[in-house]
């Protein structure tokens, strides 16, 4: 069902003094509500059968200080809640105006547990205090960090910062300049832990089984896991902050580096969100090539998960790691043939593709698929019947369907809990509605189920790629509007007009009309979404990135509780995280 198709009158009748209005933009609905009844409104939207917004996509905030003549005492912040109804297949955005430099609003963690990490991130980076949150502390920045980096009065670089916070507010006491010390590990027993009764050990952040700079404080009773406390703030990529200082097309290369095993899939929602702001669509040939390239990238990403997760758990892991990397390198050869780069192609651009694929692209992809099918079948057979591997994954890391939905889990982790939801099928984009493929899901909710989902997804990706190659149309690969797409390079030698367009686009970019959009795509790890706010200038006013690994990793404590310490390795591997996308 299309976004925005909801019964606004019913919500307004239920909360007449709190629902302040609604806007429609590019097919999306944004309802503005007062902060006084935010928990009641969210509970109603979740439970009422006409709404049934059972999943929270993200919580964030927009700082209005730099636009519309706002001052710190005015309506400075907007709390933003992006909701998703898996039942009705539609989305809704709530916007709540907040005043002051230390804004407060009630936590919606009791409504959607997924809000836990998202509210902590918003507090950490924006300074919004969520009252009643069970554990409101920084999640990405160090505990003694001064200020909130995503505020508009926080400089991009190392310039002096004039913080607009009320240091008399008890909730803001951690904001002042402090002397930093190197803490012991763990520096403070995590809230809820019992160090006098249980043993606390540090797992990571430089450990191969944490798949990146993930630190986990594990609370143990012998070798049995009582609880785990993930610590994710070790990269500080700052991509969202940087994006506000870049032209729209300049943001794309940063997405390559966010999840460095699936860069083309990262380019896509960034590009689609910008195109949605502009109200444009790429030509048919570009759309089909986007599908083919993103599915090739999905194969490469799943191969990295396959090889590394098997290495963590099974006695034959080293051999399969080499086989997985061999096939992944073949895919990267194809990506290099197309873009000139391997891991950071930035090949998708606003309005289409950088340029057309070479003549040898189609036969080379067909050749790879023919070779890969036999190898994937053999490798799957080797692992799926391996008693060592099965003993490590069967019944381990259970995540129920209800918890997966409530915690905002998406992608293979959600489908591994029995929810057959895939954005390519349910909310199709770039022409996925014209492709025939299945959405694999398994109800067991364990590590083995998540393995089965990803292995079957690789076969479905190959089906999609073959269909794309069969139906690949002729024609241009980017929109003809020279105020959006760079002119062909051959025109630069003969056309002064083309040279002017090139110069203006590279130096000044384009300016989408004011508005806000959200685009979510089915990344190999789950829903990767871009929430873009335009103020009519050539740079995004706000760029919020909804990373699937961020929400999926938050459920690791649910999956690990009650298991053995060795099971924690299987749980982390089955989530398939990339920390560059977790700590954006």
C-alpha cells in the first residue's frame, strides 16, 4: 500500500489537542504532534487495527537552529519518529516540535524496544533527553565527550565550539569540558549488571570474532551468559555530519565506506532519496543495471558473511573462507570492469549511473553465474551437513518473531525469525516489481535459520540477475537534464554549454525543493534507509542514515542470554554486522 494512506481523521479525533497537523510530500505523510502525549499516540498507532504500526524504523531529531530564523529559545528541535506497519505495508512519520537547548520528551521504549539505542543515539549526538529511558547515556561518543556533534552550532572540524546547553540542567552535567583519563576495562559496571555475583569479561574490540571494532562486556555465570552489553562507539565516521557540508552527489562516496562489503547497495538509497527530493527517476536501462549490480553486490556481501562466519565456527572454515573470497574477487573484477574501482566504486549517481557498462559486461556476468552455481551448491552441501557446524548453530541464538519486530530487526535476521518481509517485494523500487523471485524465511529463529536464509537469498539473487540480463534495454543510463546529470565527456570537447553545465554541477551542484523524504532499500544486512531533509540549498540540511546492523545488533543480548560464551561467537556472526554502518 502506498505511503501516507492512513486515517488521519481518526487519529485527530482520538487526540484533538495533540495532533497539530499533517503534510504530504512525494507520497509520504508527516503528522506533527505535541510532545505531551507522545507515548499514548505511539501506543495507539501500534495497537489500533486500522494503523498497526508494529515496527519503529528509527528515532532521530532535526536541529532547526540554522534555518527559518530560529533561535535557541524557539522551536529549535524536532523529534522524528519513522514508523512502519508490516501488517498494512505502509509508513508514517511523526514530527514533534521541542523547545530550548536541552529539549525533553518522554521515551517510547515501552512502546517499541527498538527505540532504546535510537534514543540513546539521538541523546548522544543531538542532546535530546528522553525521560523515562531505561539507560540514557552516550552510545557512540566517549562518556566524557563535550557537546553533541550533530547540533548545528557544533563545528565540523576542530574549530572552537560555542555550546548552546544549559549546564545548570542535571541532565546536561556531563557536557562540560572535563579531563579525560584512560579507563580500565570495563570502566564502570554496565547498568543492570551484578559484578559482585557474576564475572565481567571484555570481548573485543579488536577480536576477529567480533567482526570489526565491536567491544562486548559479557556478564558470565561460569561459562553461561547472564547478559551482554555491546559497546559500539569506536569508529566515529561522522558521515551524517559530513553530509550536511557536502553537495548531494558528494555524499555518495561516503556511503561506499559506511558498509565496505556492499558499497553499491549503500549508494542506492542515498541516490534514491535525492532523486525523490528532485522528483526524478532514472531511465529504464539504468534501473535494470542498478538491479543487476546491486544483486551482484549482495552476492559479494553474503560471501563475506559466509566465509567469515564459517571460519568462526567450523573446522573446515579456512578452506571455505578462501573459496568465498575467490568468488567474491570474481564479482569485484566485474565491478572494476564497470566502474574502475573495486571496493569503493561510487558508480550509482543521482539520475542514473556514472556511465554505461562495457560491451563485455553481460557475457562476463553470465560466465560468472555459470561457474558460481556449482561452487555454491558444493559449499552449501559441505557446511549444511557438517556436524561440527550444526552443533554450533542449531537451536542457538534464538530470536522470536515478536521480538524481531518489536526491536526493529530487518533483513535476513527478520526472515530467519519467520517474517517473510523483503522491501524489494513489498515496497519495490528500481523496477523490482517486474522481477520474479521468492523471499526465503524460516521460523526457527536461530543461527541455523539465518544461515539458511542467506544461502537461499544467493540463489534468488542469481535468478534476479539472469532476468535483468535477459531484459536489459538499450538507451541512456542517466537523465537528460544537464542541471542534474553531468554531460557525456565527449561533449566537453565541442560544446561550451556542456562545459558550463559540467562546471556548475561540480562546483555548485543542484538544489532540490524544500521537503523531507525517507527511502529504505533491502541492503544485504537489512533495511538501509536515508532520511533526507532539504532546505532548498545544494547541500542536505539533515541526512539521517538508518543502518540495519545498528538495529539488528541491539538484539544480540536477547539472542545471547542463557547460552554459552562460545555461543556468543555464533550469535555475532549470524547478525552479520559491519561497524562502519553501526557507528556512522
